[in-house]
C-alpha cells in the first residue's frame, strides 16, 4: 500500500475513517431519519421535516411537537459525533504520513479517538429509537449513520494490533524498521550499518576482508572465525563469552559479549560478521 512505511493496520484505519465521515455527513444532513407513509408522506430529519402530498413536497423546520427530550439529546450527540468525524481523520493522517509522529502514545490516542467517535454516534443512535414517534419508522438517513458507526468501530479495532506490535525498547514498529534499514544498507552501507537479524546484534561492522582464523590484537579485541558458507556456520558450536582485560567494567562486571559469526546478506565477495571489541 502507499503512504510510506506506516503499517497496514494504520493505513486501513485511515482509509476507513476517510470514508465514514462522508456517509455520516450525508445521513446527518438529509431529512430521512424517520418517515410516515400514509396519504401524506412525512419525512423527518434532525433539522428539517418534509411533507409530500400528491407529488408536491414542502420542507420546513422540524415542528416543536416532534422535539421531545430524546430528539434534542440525539441532536447533541450527533453534533459531537460530527466534530469527531471531522477531526479524527486528520490525526490518523498525521500518524500515517509523518514517521516522527508514529509513537506508542500517539497510536493509543488515535485508537481512542476512533472509539470515542463510535461511542458518541452509538449513543445518539440509541436515543433516536426512543425519540421515534408513533406511526413513524426508521428511514435511510439513520441507516447511513449506522454504517458510519460500524466503520468507526472497525478503524478502532485496526489500531489494537498497531498498539500491541509497538516495540517498547527500540521505539518503533518492526516492519517499519526492517523496511527502512534494509533499503538504507543497500544504498549506502558506510562504515557502520544497522542490521536487524535474529542471529546478530542490531549494530554490526562490515568487514571487507575478514581474517580466516580467530585472532587477538594489542587493542584487546577478539574476532570470530570466518566461515565460508552457512552450513559450516550452522554446525559450529556457539562460543562462550570471553572476558577481556581491556574492556571497560562497571562495578567489576564486564560488558563484553562474544558471539557467533553471522550470515546476513552473504555475497560472493563480502562476508558480514559480528565483532567483539
């Protein structure tokens, strides 16, 4: 899908919350929330009522006799839902298009916005049932708002895995991280590149011509044995951590960690391996 490196959950939620306001506004503005089909067809909306007799229709304000407490409460909740439907897609758009805004707290905020919008619309829909007049039935304008309600709930549900998949330690989403740094390492690897693999740390150094055997230099660094293919690597036992006297210690505890050689994007002319300093 388009929209950069944002997750598919966020993209679909954004698309849905762009469609839902259109349906809601149509239902909000039209005069077919309830209808009485008799000799004179009377259609009532939130703001206007329409009376049709022999093909001639007259539109006027909703008569005060129709406006009971539930009717007015429905108007209030539908207005609040309209405001939320206009604001929520903006916040979701920022989340999808701006990578800097893609944080855990902002993801939770977007999810809450979707559910609050749905809650306001649901409350107004329930109140309208109690505001329904005798001999009147639900009409299609009310049905459009129910469809918008369902879409808002779906958008909120789509943000649930968006929040759950957030990497709290590294502050990003895994698929976004992989896509970005995979492209970056192919274009400009540089001296140090970020590499994400279950077999190696996130920070590793590229070695164009690694030594063929383990060696130690005066600086006190240890380099793992070079492997020629992945089969040799898989059959090699994992070495234990080796202490280094030159390694900086905190409270007499060394932060040195040894690791196995790792095959990550192995090519014929270049082998990328872990190092321990």
